[in-house]
């Protein structure tokens, strides 16, 4: 994404946030930002996908230092072997929403369907990362439901629990999802037991 777009959004952050708060959905937010910032629809979508701090006044260097200082970050879920393996770990965990009952076929089907929803912008999944160790410690699932609200589920690897990753995932994902799904309620429906 062009730094100029981010700089423009940062300079006009009050207008940007006001426009996003009154948007009726993602496409309306894209149109509004595109018009407001005089950028293409694709650039407007990139602004929406950026962390809130990126276009609300924080610089890239500030963001990098806050990540390393906190030792935690959320990265977008990708169609990669590493992320696939993490998703399969979650699906076989008896304490997860799956009850550990998904077989290989069901897990792959759910992963592919999730990637399709991400592509169509009706979902946003993240990998929770301990940046100090470069360790993938969990997953965050943000799914838009029929009424437009966004359901959030958080899963942390059993061996990584009780270290604050669940709470960190909750805080970071709320920021990310609020920017990606402007004007929608972000609802945590899954328990955060063992965070």
C-alpha cells in the first residue's frame, strides 16, 4: 500500500473515522473513503484492512516498536502450510469449539470455506504471534453473521495458555475488526477460558 495513502488518511483521521462510523457496510465504507481521500477503491480497501493505528496517526516505526515491546501481534491468516498446520491443531484440540472431533477431511473443508469467506470480505481470520519467540500461539476468527454483527472466537494452543495471549488477541482483534467491518458490532461469543 502506498505510504501516501496512509499519510493522507492520518492527516485527515477525524474525517476518516467520522465517515467510517456512519458507513452502512464495507462497500459503503470503500466508496466513502475512495471519495473522501480521492483514491481508488482498491486503495480504500487497503486502508480499511490496515491496523487502526496505521491510519489514525501512528507511523510504521511506532507500530513496529510497539509490537516488539509488547511481544505480541496478529497476522492475517493465509493459505500457507504453517497456517494450515495451526488450523489443524485447533481442529484436533478437544477444548476448542470443534471438540477435537473434526477429521482431516472436515478440517480441510472448513479451512477452504474460511479462506473463501476471507476472500469475499465476510470474514477475517488472524494468527496470534508471540513476536519475541516468533511463535504462532493461536487463532482468532472474525465472522460476519446474517444481521451484520461480527462474531469473534479465539483459540490459544493449550501449551500457551495462562500467559495473557487470549486477552491480547481480544484487544488487538477488536481494533482490527472494527476497522475492517465499520459500523458493525463486534461480539465475543466464545469463552476465553484458559487465556
